C-alpha cells in the first residue's frame, strides 16, 4: 500500500513541477483536505502502519518545500 501511495504522490508532484501556473494554496488545500485524511484512514484501518504513514507525510512535506523553493526561484 505504501509504495502505491508514494508512487501516486510522486506522479502528482512531478506533474505540478512541470506546470507553469501552480497554485500553491490549492496544493496545500488538497494535501490537507484530501490526501492527508486518506492516509490517516489507511493508518486507522491498519492498511498502513504509523511508521509508513509518517514516511508518506514526510515525503509530502519535503516535496511541498521543494515546490515552494522552485516557485520562489521562478519569481
């Protein structure tokens, strides 16, 4: 499960990096209101361990920081 989620998230962030008109607020909203709750539900159901969930959250936060840095360099 963890590998599938990370693969989908990698694709999500790669597509964002290729876009020129990225809305950072929208991405943060999607993470906070769509992606993170699903990860939490997988942890609650036992489909992901807490450690696996933590790895996914950390991956998302790292990629979000990288995206912010990339956008700030474009400005």
